[in-house]
C-alpha cells in the first residue's frame, strides 16, 4: 500500500484488503458475499504431548495468580506465580552526585565529544531493578501411569481452562485447571471414568526460602520469603536477608466412598482409590504497596490466604467454574474474528475479495466485488484437533485462516489472564516465570515492551485490563518527581528504561542515558483521553487521580 492508501495486487492477482471498514460496511460485504452467519468455532491451543520445557506448558491466570500447566502423565506440574512476589523493596531512587555528572556530560556534548560524553554518563547509573520470583510448584505423582494412549492436552480460550486427557488400559483420566478471578484461587479437578481409579501424591515446592506443613484438614501450607536483594549470577537466594513474605495453601477434596487420604512426612498428601479429586490453591504475599518496605508491612499472608481459601471451598467445583466462566467470558466474548468459513475450513489458493485498482479511504464497499475466483475450494481439515505446532509448520504452504483467528484470540486471552483491575502491571512475561534469575529479571521495560503489552487493550475491547498500567504510572510519577528534582534539577517527573514492582525511576545499572520513558509510557494516557470509544473513562477518571501525572510529564522536557 502506498501513501494514498492504494491497495495493489501480488503476482498471483490476489488483492489484499487494506482498508478497515466500518461495522455497517462489514455487514454489507458479508451480505454481498452470501457468507453464512458467524458460527461457533473451537478456539483451542492443542498440544500432542506433555510439556518438556517451561515454554511448552500452557498458561492460566486471573491477573494476580498464574500457573503453567505441564500436562504430564506419570507426574503433573503446575508452575505457580503471584504478581507481587518480588525481591527487594522500595529505596531512594535519587543520586545527589548526578547533577555534577550531568553538567560534565552536557559540556562534552556541547563540544561535540559524544563518545567521551557517553563514557561519563555511566556515572549517572544507579542500582539494578529488583526481580520477579516464582511462587513454586504443585507436583502430582500418579505412579503407574507409564503406558498410556489417546493423550490430549489443550488450552481452551473460550473457557480459559487447560484440559489433559489420556487412557491407561480401559480407564480414561481427565484433568481440568483454571485460575478464578472472582474467587482468587487456582482450581484443578482430577477424574476418571472408573470409580476408585484416582490415586496420586500431592505436594508443594519452591526454590525460595520456605517451610511446609500439612494439616489434618487435607491442607498443605507453604510459607516463605523472597530475598531482600535481587540475585546476582548463580548465588543462592537463601544467602540474602528476608524480603517479601508469602504463603500458598493447597487444599485437597476427594469424592468416593472408598477413597483415602494420608499425610506423608508432614510434607505431602497421598490420595488412594478416589472417584475424583479437587485441588484449590490460594496464595498471598505481604505486599502493601510500592512505597511500603516488606519489613514494615502489616499484612499477614497466611491469614490472607486462608481467608481466600475459606470462601472458595464453600462452593462446589461446578459453582467455582461457573463464576469463573461468567467473569472471563464477559471480557473474552466482546470481540470475535472470522477470517474463515469455519474452524475446519481452509481457503486453498483463493481470494475472497477483488478490490478496485485505486482503492482509497473513501472507496465505498459497494465498489468492491466480493467473489470466489481462480479455482477456489474449501478443504476440510480437522484443525481443532490438530496440534497447533503442526498447524504453524504447515501454514507456510497451506494457509489456514482459522489459525490467524486463534493467534488473535490467544493474545487477548493472555492480556485478560495477566492484567486485571487491582493487580500489578504486566511484566516482560506477563505473570508467568519459573526462574529466580530470569532473563532481564522479567521486569517491566518502559522503553517499549511495557507499552506493547497493552497495545491490544483498546482495539480489542479490553479497556479494564489497562487499569494496572495507569495505577503503575501513578506510582512512577511519585518516585519520578523525586528523581527528576534531585538527579536533573527539573520539575515534573521522569522514569528510565527499567522499573520493577517498587516503581523504580532511577537509571538502571548500565546505560543511563534513557530518561524519557516516563513521557513515552505516559503517552498512552493521551491516547486513551482522545479515544472517544472508551466510555468507561469519564471526566472523573481524569479529575480524580490520573490527570495530574499526565500533565506533570511535559515540565521535565520543557523546563520553565
């Protein structure tokens, strides 16, 4: 497409639709093409085998509490995360020596000595950002399930559940997992088609400093703390002073007249001969806000976790799932995308629309001829059951529009799962992380990554999912005003290329010359203000708290 909005065709004569039609126009196109009414198409990310690596597992999350489901047969792992489980705590993000260094940098720049100015600018560096930590693992061991058939694992985007099924002999085993936003628990159900066939051991583990105990009420309680400082290299987290406290409680409920549960070594539960079992996990930390040190927090994570768990286990599994789906689908079902005629249909070398040669923004839909041309035909493929990785590989030579639909909705699913009102801002990996010293610490990067996480929120009708971003910018503006005043002698507020749970605004260790990322991330506020479709954010949205940290961005760039 050139600058005037033209749409050109490729060598095969196929046109690419480049103009975004209005809703009424889109309906007119569909009617002219005699497309069938949009049908329900399975939106499943399908896996053909258990995960072998963290990146092979399937994510679930409620914005705060996340898990990666590995889907093993002899053993199952749910790798857990809580969005406020970070190393360190708030510190002073100012550097009284910075003005002297800054003056020298400016002098060298004025003289055209840019390499020298860059070298001196490293004197503006501050301590590194803190790190996001894994909460731990739910480990299930099934013992004799070594010879199995009919394995299937899939993430269902329409219900926000991960399902695992397989057969051992004549017994069909099923597991279902989801992370409930209404009740703030991770729920799992293990079942079989034969009574008394469910047996396993259940345990919790974490790489952080912790202790575990088991109660007579079938509860595994894991308490611990994060390092008081971020890990460096391969050092041991236990070498650091204690930081954020946390607690995770796993509750086991079984069904079946002959089922039994016993405690092993005061660390795990052993389930034998049940018809089915339900696991509920609640977790909490001592995080009391970005400006409160962990050592000064008044919150008790054990009490918080028990309170959450008590509310959740007063309901049946079916009730928990119903509330979960009502909540999730109220967001997910706002937008649908139909590029194919159904989930099993693939257009084989055809085009849906032939557009005028000089199409522009003003071209009417009535000027477009919608037709099937040049040997078009629909090939029936059972795509909803095919492993998604195979569909990706075959996409090169056999384009599958329903795979694009799946990718689009997977992005929306991830945003819903990692960013909800009242939770923390999405980090580099959303809320999913299995390492104490992960790549880049999984910290938010306002130099573009943080913004990119939230690009889909407005176009994909998920405006509520932006709330954590605005809350976080508010925290940055508080610390950033101090950094701007002390480090730069400037008004307004500033943020640099790396931040963390504690709203770090000082330059990170390394290249400190990126000082305009507060302005960049704050630009999203202006975009929101100018988007007339965002009806949730009324005048009060700006008057009450958010307008002040947007209007305080320009003074840092334009003093006086």
